[in-house]
């Protein structure tokens, strides 16, 4: 019988991402506030607001004077007050919120959640006509085994041309409800086709079962 301790799980998440952030800062030989170099902060989101609720630890470490100025008897009280401060809320709106939009509709897709956040953020900024060329984005990944990795990337010059072809938010708005029986069949791979006919996307056509060197390989096809 699996046992789940939510508070302990969240603390493991916070501890690992904080350690990874500090390690990245050291390895990249940066002395300032690293997150200030990132136009977007992209985090592993097991649920939509996990990023904003846990990045506060990193924010507090980078801004000890702000933490000390908060009202509260204990450090925990001050940290809670800091989450409601105008400075932190401004950071959320600018750097974290855009990545949450798609996650709020899709939910946890595990390994892919940080990259869904990237798509969500890029699609948001494309609609806002934000100039992201050559801007840096920061990734704070987290995975099973209580481990984290922090890295950064630079947005290329033609990013908007590519992202405007994805139509992420429009696709999510056209979602299709299914009953539990259909969900089970999809989960067990008992259906021979998808619920919706694919259009302008890659679809899984087969999984290798015969070739012993390639067992498990997935083969995709683009359907116009």
C-alpha cells in the first residue's frame, strides 16, 4: 500500500531546487541574483501553482533584506508574508505566471511539464508581442529520487515564427470530454484510434515489439 506524505514531498522539492539553483550559480560564476537574468522562470509543475509557492525559498535567499523587513515573529512567518509582498507578486506575474497557463488546463505530465511551461510562456509572449530575441530563460527541473537540475537557454531570433504555428491555447480550448470507460481503454491501449482524428500533428503509429535491439521504440507519423 503506497504511503504519501505531501508536506515531506514538497519540502524535498524545495530543498533540491534550492540546492541546484545555488550550484548553478556557483558553477556559472555569478554573484548577482541569477533569476534577474531570466525573462521567464520555468519549473517542473506537478500542479499549476507549485512553482510560485516554492520559488519563494530561492527568492528569500537572494533577497535577505526583503525577508527581514517582513512582519512576523518567526522566519516562517516572514517567509509567508514575503509571498504576498508586491515585489514577489510582480516577479510571479512577469516571470512565472505565463508558464502556468497551460499547466492549469493540462495538469501534471511529469517529465514534459517543464517543457509545457516553456511552450505556454512562449505562446503567451507571442500574443503579447514581447521581444524575447536573445533573452535568457531559466529552467528549474525536478524528478523522482528527489533530485533537481537548473539550466538556462537563449531564445533564438526566429522563435515567434515557429511558436505562432503551434496554436497551443487554441488547441486546449477545443478540448473534448470523455467518459471513464473511454479513459480506461485509452490508458490500456485498447482503442485502435484516438478519440479525435489527428490533424497537423505527429501521431504514434506503432511500438516496436519484434526487433530485439529496438523493443519499445516508438514510431510516429505526421498527419496533415
